[in-house]
């Protein structure tokens, strides 16, 4: 039974591909062995990835794959999330909180003359537009909201 060692170039590509950060020379030597010429293998990996959507780059004391620079703008256009418009009622609540902060939920409801769904406050909080700034020192101690 013979054990075949993996192709060092393919193994290097796999290491670079699976890594979330730069792969150091030490890691490559550990994976490929002391007798392997690291510079030659990296040169071959770079040659093989030429013209692809990613390229091999030296970063700090290691190497990693990065998106090809010419694809940065088209990729950014695809990956950017379009700005999400807030419903009118949510904007109204945000305006009230900004104008009268700190303010409690019952106070917002009395200004609006309508019930305030918890979902509205949660949405504004998740978007980082409002935050809880404590509790009002009255019976029931309602939460105070501010922008």
C-alpha cells in the first residue's frame, strides 16, 4: 500500500482558499514539508489564478486570496444593500422621540393619539436610530427613549 502525497500546489491553493486570513510561511512549511520550495509553489499558484476573479497577494508575513481589483466596483454594486425606507408611522415616532427626548412609550402614544406597537420601537432600535436611556422614576418605571 502506497500513500500518495497531495500535489503541493493544490494543497497550497486549498490552504489559501479555506483561510480567513493570511497563511504564513510557517503554516505552508508545516503543510508541505521542509524540502519544498515555497516561493516556487506560490509563484505557480499566482500564475494559475491569473485572470480569475481573485488573485494571490502578499499580506503582512503571509499570503492570501483577494478579489481582483478590477472587479471591486461591480462586486460592490451587487453586494451593497439598497437603503431601506422606513414607513411613515415609524418616521413619525422617530421624530417625536428626537423632538421630546427622553420620552416614554406612553408619552409617545399620547402625542400621536394612537397605540405604539412594540415592533416600531424594536425596528428603530435594531437600526441604531434610538436607544434606551434608563427608566422614568414614576410608578411602573417606563423605559425612556432617545436618539
